[in-house]
């Protein structure tokens, strides 16, 4: 039997296997924090045609069942099937969203003039076995051996000591100690590994985004990224933005639900890594986490209530290094977990990590840093000072709140051009697959092309008389981008409104931060643009939309996911961890909600590209205005 996937791919259904197992065998991975046991309700697929034997529907409601939704881990094919995989069900390994311009991560680490000095280190030990004449305890014997390597002041937890007798004897008193520096000349024992076990030494770097979660599996010995995984943050079912999630966590009593969701997402990816690369739990010895302030609080189970209450003070900005067992990660339970420091309630460790990755803090020239995601943050400064602010752009550029929005993964329309004569669109799709939706860069292209051809006006309102591709849909007027494979992909009036609001918030944030710094655009040496879709972003079109400042193209540097790179750097170098914390300490946060004229700036930017065309001279010239 065959399973045809709506994106155009067809696979063989394994005899007696679930849909989940058949997909996995063909390199198509779904989110399943419960390990495909049918309890989490996340690995859903929609059966479009064919017969299935469903063992359990678990958390799928009656309405969803009537629409063909099943849990892939609880359903088997009884005939040839045609299915659709919802975007939120997909787990992407090696996906484009996680790949930035930092393709040689180990090489980029060396560019900081620092060697590999990871969060945890290892030392091989050969201890003399105990005897009647050498009858000290196992822990004391270990300490004595470590002193020969100059490793003193080591703290050993109860969990560590409770296993020391068995592990030393299992390896005939030959073992490898994994340890971490805690402060100054103090250390902590992470694990004692009998010789011959856990030969590989790995770490995790994690970017917890409001919309997406990205995980790198890293070799702590070489610095190489072994594997990459990404998925939607399952917290989205509790709200698209941080405010609604804070409300759910505090007023709704759902903090544990939110925490379970994101930790489950991370562990799903980690479990795939361990299975794929045959890694024992003890072999993943450290982790570094980067996320905005709310995401970091929820990950650790900290109450985020004060983040949204005046005067907007989080529970913690500088996080202690806690254990993986406290984080509930499926790695070595004693592994240290480092969390990138935050600056304020709405400028978190992801931005501090991004600035470290961009190196703008090392430059004498003045640079602008923009992280375009669900929460758009901006920073301006150099090696002496940095000012930063946040503006709520919403999740649309990451696919949220857009009818056919999706991440920049295979099947996403990443660029669009509209013929000025025929007004028909041509598209480019990531991976060359059947289009499944449209990602952020494609959305920007679409709006600009629609405006240039007169299909929408400066406010983003459709002109139905211009082309029959503008039609009446369920949500009002919409533009048909693609039709084929039993699917029409459109941009709706609601989509247009969300996108224009998001770009207006971003540009208003940049304008006000520059004003607060007393600077004009012409002083900027570089503009660093971070965010998952930056790899495909067309500068001219982003300027024409009015999302980014009208500056020469060569001033823009598109960095991709800088949050994950900052986490990687902090995992691999003690010196860069200290540098990350130094960056956070010198950043000055500007609360835009109390800055005068913010709403005026925002409303002025609610047009394409802006009500004040003098701010966009290149657009005026290009269009002959």
C-alpha cells in the first residue's frame, strides 16, 4: 500500500506499521513528545482519502475526527491513502529554518580568537584499585587522582556519589570524569563514565522562539554541529504571542502546561538525535538555552506574571546554571544547562545572543541589529554602548495568523513575482516541492508585487476590478497565488492587515530607537537582520514594503538565526559566555510604550511603504513618484 502526501511525495506503507512509523521510515518526522504512545495528541495527520484502522483518537475531538484528523501513531493504512500533514505536526531535521550564514560553526567560533573550551570538560582517569594498604573511600580516591591534574575544589552531588562505587568497578577503576567549572577555581562533577562507554561527548544548543524551537546537536570536542532539528513551539495552542501565554500561565493556571509543551518539543528532537546517532543519555553532557524573557521563564517553570505588569520586572535576568534534571531534558541528568541572560521583560537572551553572533559589540562603527520574529527587537550601538527596544510584530512572518502561512521549510513559497502585463504570479518553492504554504520572505514579495501592479493600494486594500485572481473568499477578498494539487493558496484581506501591522511595528521601533539615540540613518555602518526567514529576504522588496530603513543594499547583512548561534558560542567557550554576560550588562533598554509619539510613528508606517515618502527615496525613484 502507498501513502500519498499532499505536498506531492508518495511513500510505501510498511506492513503492520502505523502511519507515524511509515513516515519516519521515509525520513518524514512528526512531533511526538510522548514517544508515539498516543497520549500527547500532537502527531496528527488529515486523511483525505482511503481507509484507516484507528486504534485510538485520544485528544482529537469529534469535529476534528469528522474532518479526517487522526493520530498517526494510532492509525494504520487499510488501503492506499492520501494524507495532509499539518504544519504544526512536522518535525524538521536539518531544515532550512535552522540554517543561517554560519554554516561552518566551528570555523566561526575560531574567528573570535578563542579556542574550544566547552561548558563541560573531560579527563581520563586510571585509579589504583583499593587494597588493604590503600583503603580510602572511592570518593577520596577520585579526589586524590584529580589533584594530580590540578583539579581541586570539586563539588560532587548526592546523585553523583550514589553511583560512584558501581561505575568505578564497572571500568576496573578506569573511567572518564565529566566536569564543569562553576566559578573561579571551583568545579562540579557531572558524571563518572566507565571506560568504553559514552565515547562521544555532545552538547545541545536550543533557541526557544515564540513560534519555533530549534535545536543543534554539537560535538563538544570539535565544535562541529552534528545535526539540526526544528519544530513549531507547541505553546502556540495556548496563544500566538507572549502576552496571551503569560495570561494563560498566571490567570489560567497553565504554567505547567506551557512548560510541558516546550520541553516536550525539545525532547522530541533530542530523542530523534539520540536514536539517529546511537547516543547514550550520558553522552549529552551540557546544554545552552537562548530565548526571549518569557520563553526562558516558562522553560524553567518560573512565574512570568510580573513581565506584563508595570513596571515590567522579570523574576530573573541572570540565570544560575542549573541541571538538566531540573530542566526535565532527556540528557545526562547532571548536565549543566546555561541560559543566555536577559536585559528586560521584552528584550531577552535571544537578542543578547544575536548581538554576540553579529559582533557589533566589538566594532567601533555604529550598527543596527534587527531580529524580526514574533517579537521584533532592535538594538543600536557599538563597542562602547548599546541601546535596545522591543515592538510586538506578531507571528505572521513566521507563519502564524496567516491562512497559508508556514515556516521556511520544504514546500514553502519563498519568493513571488507578478507579471506587470498578465498580472499572473510566478513562484519559487523551497525544495522544489508542491507548494504547501507561504513563508515570511514570500509574504513580503507578494505584498510588494501586489502594490506595484496596482492590485492593492497603499493601505493594502484589494482592487477586485484589476484581475480575476482577486476573488471573494471566506475571509473577504483574497488573491490567488497558486492553484494545483487540490489546493488553492491565497493571501486574504485579514492576512494583508496582519502583515502591514507587523511591518509598521518594526519600522516604528527602529525609527524611535534611532531618535532616542539622537542618530540619523546615515551614521549606520551596518544593519544586521536576524530571523528565520532572513536567508531568503529580498532587500529591495523589504525596503519597498517599508519594513526596513531605506539604506544601500551593501549595508545589510542577513544573519539568519543568531539566537541559536549565540547559544552555540556560549556552549563552546567560557570566554564567550563571559562576553555574552558583558553585552547584557551594558545594554540600555528603552520602553517604547512610554516614549512619546510611538502611536504616531506606528500609524504613519501603516501604509506601503509609509505616509512620508521622503523616508524612502529609493522607492520613489524606482516607481517614478
